[in-house]
């Protein structure tokens, strides 16, 4: 909705999360400055401090600006366009998303007359973006085929937005349902049916492999049936689901890698690349790329146990080696494992793929400490570790012990955008005297969505892993580390897990363990999330990581030292 230009004696700013002006045409939050800005709210000092801020752009002492909470962007003609409220932000798979920005891009398509984008929970409790469009054709009629429209709109958005901002489904409506106040009536929006996905003309799967794959796809994607011409990603697939697809396919005895899925996402094209060979399956290892003449690279999961980042990163890399991801081994709720014990289990899987060194490891975020523990274990076994890549990995803080419940609070509920500060404070106060199960029950009582039914078990896994990390006595190893650090700092509404005082330095604190001469700090554009999520930043990271790998030595200058 265009809202024009500022009136006399008024200034309008479109700013990012750091309070800096966004590029022309980009989406940001609207701030209002000028002579008409009030001094604050009557008898509400807390709200005044939140909304009425110092204006750093006016050049006048004492000038203030008002934080509106509205999302906007500048149009090519210089007018501002209103895109919705900041309160409408959603968080999906760790990414903060502005639905209004997606709707604005949809309205640029010639087949769209009106649009809204919302987040829906699927049958498994996972959130997915769904676009609702009032369609038109170029001749002005109201005719538009459902599946064809979905394919066209998906392609349109795919060229303009990151993949995590492209809706899974596109539902065609005669008109957007509105409340009596003229706002979008979210409760009246229908659940997407099969035609809402970018489907091709249906033809039944052929042969054993196509049939097995179609069954896995239907379960993961929540669709009634899958045809042999359907595209995994156009049906709503993404990197996280691709991990689950790979795990299930390997368990059924399929010889398949992640690169097969990304290179041939159409069912009939993927099936010929796969062989049924149950003896080929190596538990605890996910093949991402199976070709190359150099020693393989093993990636460990993030602190959330997530390996999906590896898939898209490796597709951008220029390397001549196989790549494998190493999921966490199973955790036993009744018995805690140390990080050394976890590393021992993972080492067994690594050596089934590569019996002897030199070994090369990489990891992203706090979970990458496991890669360091793997190096310790292999060096103890008198093997060589020739390469270690940390992707924005801070050294763990030496902080007072946190309970499982406090870790679950920070990792599950802190990022939950639908949970207000008041609700989070209720859970924070409860966490000190509660079990993880009781914390989830309290969350249900106050109406905090807890997503998937198995999220409780994920919380237990997160807590066990992070307890193991913070109990790990970090030795100084004869290894060199490439630390690919994010140039921007991430902002959070609420406190996160404890960080070491030097966790924001380029070396992220690891020079206290290894010595600065054994750490090469490499800057990457973006913050901790966007360095991987934004394609342009990920490509920079991929180039830098490729160069480091291609130039890595087979031994370390201190390889004759004992582990201490």
C-alpha cells in the first residue's frame, strides 16, 4: 500500500535491525522524525524508552524519532510503500521473515491482483509459508490454473528472494477474507490443497525406486500423492527436509547422496541415479558429495544438530574431494555422554568411510566444538588431522552450570517470535524450578506454540549436547584452524546462551587455546545467520572455504607434539 512522501517538517527513515538506513528498495522499519514527534507516552516511561529514540540523522541536539513498528520500502518513484507490521514477523527454520515483503513481491507479478502471506503449521507441526493470491490473467479475466499459477509464482519469487522466503504453497482465492475492521481474517484462510503446490501433470511412479521415493516424499511434504514429474523443492521441500529424505532413503538401502537430490529434484530424474544396495549404507554418515580425488571433508552439525547447511554450501564450493555430514549419534535420556564419548562414537563412523588420515573437518556455529573433539580423538589414535574449518564458532564460555531446562528455554523459546517478552519472562522464572517437561507444559498453559510434537525430545538432545560441550576440558592440540567469522553482530531480543568475553573477536576466543599463530581469521559478510542464509554471503564463504581446503597441507607444523 503506497503511503506517499513525508509532509512538511517531517522526516521518514527506513532502517534495519541495527538502526542503519537500508538500501533503496529494501524493506526496513519506518521511523518518523521532525518537529511533529511527541516527547513520549503519558505516564509510560517504559514504552516511551522503547518507541521514542534519539534521532542520529537530524543534526540537532535533543532531536527524537518515533519507532512506528511498520515495515516499508521506497518505491522507484520516491514514494514509500507500507508492507505490514513488524509484529507480523515470523521465524521459520531459524530465519526471521517479513511476510509483507513476500506479498509485495507477489504483487509485482502480472497474474496477481492481491496477495497475503502467512505461516501455517503442517501435520508434523513445522511452520511453512503459504501465499494466498487473488489471481488475474493479462487479459483482465479471473482465470488462472492452480498448479500452473503456483509454478509461475514460485519461479517469480525464486529469482527475487532467498529460497527460505519462497512459500511452499500458493492458494488462489476469489478475494482475501477480511474482518469487520478491514484486516486480513487469518482464521478464514483455507488449508492448502494439492493444487496449491507447483505440480506437474500427474503420472504414477514407475519401478521400485520411484515408488519408494514417492512414498517418502508424500510423508515428508504432507501431500496426498507424488507423481514422477513432480519436483521435490517445488512441492515445498527444503534443505532440512532433504536431510530427512536422505536419511530415510539410506535406511531403505538406497545408494544416494545429497548432490543427487539437488542436481535431480524431479522424481523420474532422481530415480536413475540411485541403486538399491543395503550393504553400502554406513550408519552415522550422510554422503553429500561422493566424487573427488583428495581426502574427504567431514562436516559436523550445528548446536541444534542440524546438518542441512552443508548441502547448499557445498553446492557453491569448488573442490575436488568427497564431502560427508556427521549427524549426532543417538542420545540416551537416562545416561549422559561426555563430548569425548560422543566423539568416540562419531570417530567409528568416520573411519568406516576413511580408515586412515589425514583427516579434514569443518563445522558451523557452536556444534563445531565436536570437530575439535574428533581431532583430539584421532590424534590420540596417532592419526593426522590436516585441516580444521570453523564457521563463526565461538569458544564455549566458562560459565556457571546451566540446567537442562535453562538450556531448553534459551534454545527453544528464546528464538520463538510468537512468544512475547511477558510470556518469555513467565517461562524464565519457571525454568529455575522446573524440568524440561514441566517447562513445555507451562508453555502450553500460556499459549506459547511449541511446534512439532517431538520438539520436547529435540530439547533434551540440545541440552545433553550443550552440557557435554560446556563440561569439555579443551586441550591445546597440534592443529591449525581457519576461523571464518561473520563481520556483523547478531542482535537478539533476549539473552542467549552464555558467551566468552572474547567470543566476538575475529578469532572468536580460540587464540587462548591454540595460540594466534595457528588461527587464520577470515571475514565473511553478514551476521551469524545471514552469512550462511543469504546466497551472496554464502557464495563468498564457499569461495574462501574452497581456497583454504585446496591449499591445505597434509601435515601440521606441530604434528610431532603430544596432545596436552
